[in-house]
């Protein structure tokens, strides 16, 4: 290890202060990480010159046995090279864009009287390819409109001038139903066909205004020449395009040739959505899932995905709309972070698309593997809580009392991170007098697990107590008495800052607020509190109804509760005068209470 460290240090010292791409190899010679740098020496040195908070990053650094690098002319070249190398080698510690689809393209074939058709294979044969289309439905809609507007051939005949002049072909059904103008029999010139194809190109590129303007000129010329039937046919085509535009245009048409990207960040993965906007219309929409490897920031993920998506969709946009500022080395590209207006609406649309994609992906995964979600959460909890086993069964305890009266406790149980309501339990505190949460916790832990042991039932993998160090210490005391301490993981959660406490550890553990582990613990705590409060109210109400106050005509349960809350017992209330009671329940009800007890005393005498 010392030799390896010396070798690595030597390589780092020799790195140039130039932009480039670095590759980390493990001891087997396998690439484990690819990164880009504005300054290779500074970036690579940072891995070895400081202590990293991320455990995954520390593991990566320990595994580095060799470093290789490529110097590039610009930071942009480094960014593009990094993206290509990640896709080629798929290193273990690089984020992965999960996207193995082959997307369709629209092809204008390089041939006489070119055909327009969809394909998933791009061939370097001189043909024109438009796309790729993330949505097959969107591509087919566009193709249907092209076929409605323009009569183009769809046969595979070799329509060379020589073959046509030799009369090798005969028109087919497509000609007779009006879908083709018969170039195979020289009924349409190649010049006229190519003019039509120019309009098709504009339509595919999203230049609807140019196509509509051209059709309007043709319509007016037909009308001027008194060819009203042809003018009507062109008018119908304009109406088709206007209808298509009204559905696809969502913002001002002046917003042209713009890319919109947003990122939805999660704990283990992120989702990046890409929109291509041309003349106010969304021409492309695509979302990729990014698997995190080294706790990458949203900015790092967005830059990587943005580079890949712009390459994939061959974007030439000079403006990119983003949710936040990023370091992006495209000098001729404007980055916009909108705060309001139509560009902000586009950004929100992109964010909604990312969210819908995530929801749909989760639904699909649950259908394929219903337990997958639970398994992933349990694995995460095991890591976050430093456990030796999966917390398959978790039990959480909470205390409730009413001014020291009617003390109760509750326990809820989760199995595979889901509530197991039939195993919920209520406890009436039996050995503790007054408001003593620590002693109450000690009692219920002793009772719960003493009973499980005596009945030879399965113990939980994790115990959570609602409270800080005091409640946790009380619970630990009972576990020690039962000889269970050290055999079951136990933690306490304090409400104020949501910190987690471990026995004999003075410093609390703070989990990320977005952590699924923390969310499950919070759900357990809240469920235990809700379940305990419900039982406590029932018991309190029952206790209130049994008091002598309920026998007084004109005094309801709420008034009785107020009096008990303030004076703690019926005995004390009997000894008070009317003025003291008035301050709590008012003059009239105080008079009723005093009159009742006075008359009862007189009768007994």
C-alpha cells in the first residue's frame, strides 16, 4: 500500500495544470472512475489532500492503484470526452444514465424521388436523419400529418431517370387514391417532388410558420387563377397544420430553438428531463434516470446529463433554460434561469415531466417486484443506522399522560417498513405515579419484552423510543434487566432537531432530512404518538365520566375536565370557594358546583 501510495503521489505531482480527463484504475487494471477537470493537477490532488465526508468517496480513493489522463484543448473538449468514455467503459463509481433504448429517426433517403420513413438504424449513406424521437407517438403523429399534406411515394422502386424513360413501372393503388402523384410513370417531375420535400423538411424541423406561409401563397395563387377546387384543397391542408400547431404550441412562438432541462434529485437516483422547444412548440421530450454512485450533487448530474442529451438529440440550441446556475463550458450558449414568465412555465413543465416519469417508473417496479421498494429501504436503514442485520421488524414506543393523570403508553410495529396494525399495543402504566416519562418507559419496555421472552415469541430487530437520552437510558435499563441489551439495536429520536441517540454515545446522529431512513423513523414515531393519544383520550374520557363531577346537573364533560386539569382532584374542588372556581369555569357553573357539594354535605350531616 505504501508503494502504491508513493506511485500515486508521483503521478499526481507530474500532472499538468491544463484541462483534461483523468481515469482511475484499481489493482486489477480495471477503470473504476472517469472524471473531467478544468485543471488536472488541482482536481486530482483534491482526492488525496483532504478528508472526504462521503464514505463511498473514501472507498474509491482507497481502491485507486493507477491514474491515466488525457490533456484536452478546452474544458468543453474534456466534458465531451468524459461523457463518451463513461458510456464506453461504464466505470463502477460513475453515475449511470439508465437508458438502453434505440430511438427512432425520420429518414429522408438519398435516392431519386426520396422517400420519408421511420427507422431505428442510422446509416452513413448520405441520407438525412431527423431525431431521435423519444416518443414514437410524437413521431408517428408528425408522419401522419406529412402524409396528409404531401403526396410522397412510399414504394421502394429504383426510380432513376433511365428506368422511368424505359417505362419499367406502372402506377399502383397509392396513385389512384391520391397518396402519390405517380413519378414512376413520369407523371410528377423530380423538381416538383423536391420542392414538396423542402416543405417536409421545414415541417420536421418545426418551422410551421414557414410551411403555413408557403401554403397560403399557393392557395392565393390558385384562387387568383380561378382554380377554386385546388385552392380549397390547400386551405384544408392549412387547417390541418393550424390544428396541429394549436395543440403543440404552449408558449410564445418567438421562443425558438431552446433547450429546457430540469433535475429531480433523490437519495440514490435522480431524474433529468429534456425539452426541445422550436417556435413555442415542444418538439422533443425525454427523461433519463441517473443512478448515483458518489453522492453527486444536482449540478454535477445536470451537467453530465445535459452533455449527453444534447449530443444524443443533436441540439444546436444557443439558449438553455435551467433551474439553477451551473458551470457549463459552452461559450456560445446562453444559460437562462427564469424567475417568471413563459420560460419559467417551460421549466415547470420540464420539472413535472421528470416527476411523472419517476412516479411511473416506481409503479412499474412495484408491479414487477412488489417487495423491491421495501428491500431497498431496509438495506438503506441497515447502512444508515449501522446495524448488523436488516431492520425487518421495528417497534416504536411513546408515552402519554394528562397533567400526570391517566398515564398510558403505545407501541407500534412495522414489518418490512410497513405498518403491521394488528400488532399495535396499548399500555396502562401500573407502577408509576405522577408524570414520570422515564419510569414509564422503563416499565413498558420491561413488560413488553419480558412477555415476548416468556411466550417464546420473536423479538424485533430494532427498538425506537420517542425521546432523547433520558427515555433511551430508561429503556436500556430494562433491556439489561432482561439480558437483551446488545442483542437488539435500540435508538431514541428527539423531536426538536430529529436527532438520533445511541446508548453510551454522547453525540447524536443526524440523518439527511431527505433520507428514507429518517422518513420511516418519523412515520413510526408519529404513528406511535397518534395511536397513544387515541387510547389516552378514551381512558381520560372514561376516567372523567366516573368522577363525582359528572353527577352534577348542568356540568358537562368539558367543564369537568377543565376543573380536573386545574385542581387535579374532586377532593380539592370540594374544598374551594365559589371565587376560586369562577376563575376557571365562570360564575354560573362555579355556583352550581358549590351548591351541589354544600347540599350534599348538609344531607350527610
